[in-house]
C-alpha cells in the first residue's frame, strides 16, 4: 500500500509540474510522502526549481484532492534560501531535501542540490547573537513573572505557552534548529530526553496549579544567559 501511495504522490507531483510549472528544471517529492510515513491528512511537499519564478515562493495549493505544500524558486534563489537557513537557524527545506525523491529534471542538478542541503544540515545553525541572547533572556524573565502572578483562570493557557517558549529557548541555547508545532517536541526530545520529560511533567503540574517545576526550569535556562533580567532597549530608525 505504501508503494502504491508513493507512486500516486509521484504521479500527482508530475502532473502538477506539467500544468503549473512546465518550464521547471527539477522537482522533488519531499516529506512524509517521500518517506512513506504519510497519513490521510498529510500535505504533499514539493520543492520545484523553476527559472520562470522570481524570488522564493511558498504556497499551499489544492490540487486533485490533495494540499500541495510547495517551495518554488529558480536555482540561485534556492541556493540563497539554503544559505539563509544557517543564520535563521531553521532549515525545513534543506532537511526535506535529504530524503527526497526526484520527480523531474537532471539527476546531476538533483545531486548538486542534495549536496548543498546536506552541507547546511550537517553544518548546523549559527550560534545566537548577543542581541538574540538578550531578547531570549528578557522573554523568559517576563514569562516567569507572568507565571508567578497568573490567576487560576489564566494558568492553563499560560502553562501551555510556557512549555512552548521554554522548549524553543532550550533549542536556541543548545544551538539546535528552530522548530514549530509537532517538530518542536520531537527536537527537544532528540536533543535532551531528560529535559523533554521534565518540561512535560512541569506542564502537567502547572495546569494542576503547581508552578514550581516550570519556574525552576525557567531559572535553569536563564543561567547560561546571565540570569533574570527584564530590562531592555529597542531603537528604531
């Protein structure tokens, strides 16, 4: 069944390229459909190299009964996107290219893009800048104050917010890549299973009214940033 599903996704990707990007130089099926891990609601992820498209275009498109999650760019723009992933510390497209299946185009071009993607993924993200560390310090400090003084009515939603924010902060401090939604929890668990388990326990306790463990975790994350500090300075031109 998985083989049939993958063939169906490859056929759909080829049809989409023929209809919407006839001039494309290469196209790749990525994500869960390429890995054979899709479910009924999975988007079909495509990376398309199209010289007719200016810049970098990301679009979710309904096509033949599926949502196609597309990244379309001409070659040089796609290379710039890969390079920008290092500074932004998030590399969803290069990571997807690691296990993609080429749908159209020259195998040499596909191999070249995979090598560039692997260089970005293996090289890892850029470290936090001083300004980013100060901003992260302020965010965690402010969150601690809000958590300490949250009413019972606000505690449940604020607990969830703390779990997400502290997960992001842990990845940033550990110099790991940014992630969102389901990938965030997976990334923290892969980076530090013990920390992940503590965050999950803290969330459950906090929702039940016990804020101490969440506050302890926040304090631990602040230590490598220089400790609690809610001062800030913003300057705009």
